[in-house]
């Protein structure tokens, strides 16, 4: 019997800018290894205070507590700075947010 290698979804994050919003799009698995890249992309987006930030997590296949921590930190910074942050979820993310009891603390759309 041949051994099969576990091939997790690679993580990618990119930013798309328009006149109205700055969109940060995350794709793949957000885990301990990927969380710093997401934090960095959100931090860079937050430097542009003239536009709301939309975090699109619809292509995410998995998120762990380190990824959820990045979302909570970003939401707290946005609230403290008076900026608008919106998070577009997906079933994988929504389930973890629901289990963690954070639905009311994160700006999900």
C-alpha cells in the first residue's frame, strides 16, 4: 500500500484596492504558520485610513485559534481607530467563530 502525503491547502493573501474599499483576500488554511502573513496584510491595509477594509475569507478552507486571534485583533484595532472593517466569512470560518462565541464581536457580513 502506497503512503499518501498530506497536502494542506497553501495559504495566500492578496490586496485589491478600489476607490471605495481596500479588500484583503485570504485563501487556503489560516493556521499558526499563516497567521503572521494575514496579520501583516491587514496591518498594511489599515495604514490607509481613507477607505474601509473588507477582509474576504470566502476562499478559506480552515482556520484555527491563531487565525481567529488575528480577526479579533483587527476588529479591536478598527473599533479603537474609528475605522470600518467588514469580514466576509465562509462555512469553515463561520463555524469556528460560532463555536468560539465571537459572532457578536466580529463585523461579519
